[in-house]
């Protein structure tokens, strides 16, 4: 008389282990400021209007120089609803020093005297120092900000200090393999205002969903779906209750062998596309277009990038 | 009964104020349009995203 054999306990245990969360072995989350990283990559390309030429020269393994020329109309802020533009031209000189992975120095200066500078330095294995500054000739228009980022086993924390008595801190923690939650506080001493914010991020191999709210009235939701190795689709919802501004965007990102094509449409009637084509090693051709049908503001740009 | 009547009346008044106030309706229309685009695009990419793959 044959009796049914019970299933092997090892298989059952293995199946149970697959679904159980190992809370002592969670991954390290994305930094708080990069929570919406995938959506930003797809939905916010570097759109421009006019002609752009970038030239990068590597002097050695770590040091490079950069020359940029941008010629085209620039929008002048005006009181009327009509868009007013004047033709302008900018030349920007830059230098970059990268001692990978510990040190990054980055500087850019424009012909009108504006200077941008960035520093990123690993003070220890888990502690990173960042600083950035924008200096201008106009009085009281210069800004500087420093950051201390600490990376823990399954959490990240950050402290910020800026001019104008600006203080900020954030913390983000992985709670499961796919979900991380975070919070931030900020204080603007010059304006005597403080705020608090919360954020959540859920990511799998194929999709990323994020949400963020702050007491300043800001709500930001985003969703990115990776439909194949080459194609990503992204959607974003942004609402600022105090300024009564609300926008939603839907975009795509095609990464092909020789080119990358990104585009989006948003609820304000704005349609944009951005194409980067690699003509040769170190030579890239760029096309940019942004059509704001409501404001009748149409921008087209083309550019070349030499060296990378 | 009285409570439910009051609640229904409050809800009616709230909805009317949101719709018939021009300033509020301008913001609400923008909000509905943006939320609709956001939700619609998520549904689109989850159900038909594969058609856009190459």
C-alpha cells in the first residue's frame, strides 16, 4: 500500500524564505535629493534655443578644460503676457578636475562675470562633503551651499548649510527591499520660515514610483516604467498649492545605439523633444525643440558637442 | 437623520462653491486636467507601454 510522500521541507522553507523580508540586510537607499532621479532624466532634458557649441579638451587623466558658446534669443521678464526676447551671446569657460572617486572640482565662468563652482570630496568611506557656489557682480545675488552626506548601511542622512541662514537636514531609510521612506526639515533664517517634508520611493526592476510632500504646499509625484532595455516612459505630477501652480507631464526616453531621443507633453500645452546623435567618437549633434502652444512661444535649437 | 441632512447640505454647498467660484474653478480645472493626464499616462504606460518598445 503506497502512501503519498509529503513535500520536502527544504523546498517549503526555501519558498518561505523567498517571500520573507530580511530586515537586517536591506539595500542602501537613493539619496534624498535624487529621489526622482529617473523621472528627471527623462522629463527634464537640457532644452535650449539658438546655437550651442561645446568643446571639451582633456589635458590629462584628471584635468579637462571646457569652452561653450551659446547664441540665441533670451527671454526678458515682462509685465505683459506677451513674450519678449532679445538676441544674446554667451561664452563660458570651464575647468574640471576629477580625482576619481574621492575628489571633484568643477568651475565655470561666463563673460558677464557669473561664476559657478562645485566641490565634492569623500572625507571618509561613508562621509561626503559637497559645496556649490554661484557668484555674480550684482549685489546680494551670490549664493553658496555646503552639504554633509552620511551613508549608512541601510539609510542616508544629510545636513545642509547655506547663506541667508539657510539650514536643512534630511533622512531616508529603507524599510523593505523595494520601499524607502524619508523626511526633511529646513529653516530659512533670513525669511524666518521653516518647513518639513516627507517622501517615499518604491522601485522594482521595471518601474519606480515616488512621492514627496512639503509644508510649503508642494506635492510631487512621479512614475517611471521601463518597457524595454532601450525605452523608458515617465510621468510626473507637480502641484504647489500656495502659488496655485499645477503641472503634469508625460514623456518618453529612447536610448538607441547611436542616439538618444527624449520628449514630453505636459498639461499646460507644452510639447518638447530633445535628440542627441553621436556622429563619431567624441562628436555629438544635438537638436532641441520646445513648443508652448498656449503662450505661442516656439523654441528651436541645434548644437555640437566636441570631445567628452 | 438631521446629521445626515446637514452633512449632505454641507457637501452640496462645498461642491457648489468649488465649481461656481471663478478663481477656485480656474485652479480646480488645472488640477483636474493635470491629475487626469498623470493618471491617464500611468494607465497608458502600464497597459500599452509594450507597444512603444522597440
